[in-house]
């Protein structure tokens, strides 16, 4: 590799004109990822099951200057995933970045959780991500110019939780395994495969933890006592890692789980 990048090191993070697919684009991380990539100059193909929420995110991305193709389907089948990839090829000529942001959690103690609830979490968090990576990967391999795949993991892929997280922890551990396996499988193709693994960050689902009431304060203080950085996460804490993993800056990184957790998993 030449040293030309030293004249403009920021060029390593330049993803202008790249085409990115984001699944779960209406969710907390998916919406953030969509807007970060839009602001960075990407063309976007956004998917989500909620049409109204998808339209809102798409409009916000267009306001940031992005060209957007919004598709109101979930990656529930191989056919759906192939439709998403085909739309990216038809509209923008290919696929460069895939962000797998769709996910759910169903909190329940194992003896109380119906088997079908466990299966649903595994399907949405693991199987659907696998299907979408498979479809996009086929296109990236055919293009022959590499690509970036970013899975959504969690600190709970590494650590357990006493509140009824067997389904969620299992699903995120599986995502970590897929990330590592695909990083090895596609290692010599120019496609990198990595995952972002946050702990608690501000979103509609966690907003209660940021409130100023007795319950929230008690839970927040207890959690923060285990976070070396001494605070909960913010959406902006995930923006930098995403841009790194989606850009040339991470070309030598693959099969990694990047913990965006304020040091939570270090202690």
C-alpha cells in the first residue's frame, strides 16, 4: 500500500457514492445508521416492516442529501432478501455496504417463555441477518470489488443477564459466531465482516433509564457503576464505529466484534 493516504488521512473514511443497504431501518440503530450513511454521502436502500416509520427515516435521509430507495419488507425469506439486493442493483448499480440492524428481544425467564417466542428471537436476530448477508454477499462477490458487512451484536452476546435474556443472549452469541465465520470465509475476497456490540444506549426502548425518577435513577446508577466511562451510551457513540467499519479505514479488520460499551465488557 502506498503512503498517499498520509496526504489526506480522512480519505480513509470517505464513503461518498457508495451504495448501502440497511435492514431494520426504522429501529433505533437502523435509523441512526441510515442517517449517518446518508450524511456521509451514500446511496441508500432501506428496509423495514413499519411503512410509516420507514417513510419518516427515508425522508430524513433525503434531507441529508442521500438518494433513497425504501422497501417495505422484512428479510424473512431468501426471496425477500434477493428483492432488496435487486432493487439496489437496479437503482444504484450494486451493493457496497450492508448494515444488518433489524432485531428484537422478548424478555422472559426460561420456564415462562414459550418455545415459539425463543424461536422468533432467533429467527429475526440470526436467521434473517444470515439470509440478508447471503443475498448481499452473492452480489458483492459477483462485483469483485469487495464490500463491507456490519452485523448488530450486543454486549449480551458475551455476557449473560439475570432478567430473562436466554433468547436474546443466545441470538447475539450466534451473531458473533456468524461474524467470525464469515470474516474467515470471505477473508481473501475484499469483503470485511464485523459487528458492533453496544450496551445500553439511548433509544425509544431504553428512554425510561434516562428519566429523572426514583426507579430510573436507581437502575441507572446500578448499571453505571459497572461502566468505566461512567455514563450510558448515546446514539452518537455508535456513529464513529459504524463509519469506521463501513469505510476503507477498516480494510484489515474482519471477524471482529467492536464493543461500543464504555468499557463495560472490559471489567
